[in-house]
C-alpha cells in the first residue's frame, strides 16, 4: 500500500478542485435560474481561491515548479491574441 505524502495529497486536492471548477462552469452555462447561477458563480470564485492557495503551497515547497514568462514572451502572446 502506497503512503500518501504532502505532494500526492496536494496533487489530489488540486485535481478535485479542477474538476469542481469544470463542473461549476457547466452548471452555470446550463442553468436558467438566476439564483442558482449566482450561487454557483460565488462558489466557483471561492474554489478558484482555494486552487490558488494549494498551487502556492505546492510551488513554495518545490512540489509544483514553474517558469515565469519573460516580458518579451508576454508581449508576443498579447500580440498574437490581438491578431485573432
């Protein structure tokens, strides 16, 4: 039996939060009830905040390394999107 460590647990939490965000998006798109849409929208905002907290924890502890884009790469991407 595998032992769960911090990284595996955080990956699992992040995956579940991602799935919840996808389900929330679908629920918002398919709901014609304004109260339901407002509730799901509010909930998805909190879920996004939780996702970011988990990501930051993982990144700060070497579990989710990232490479920041340079200013030139950002500008190139912006220019490409403007052409579309």
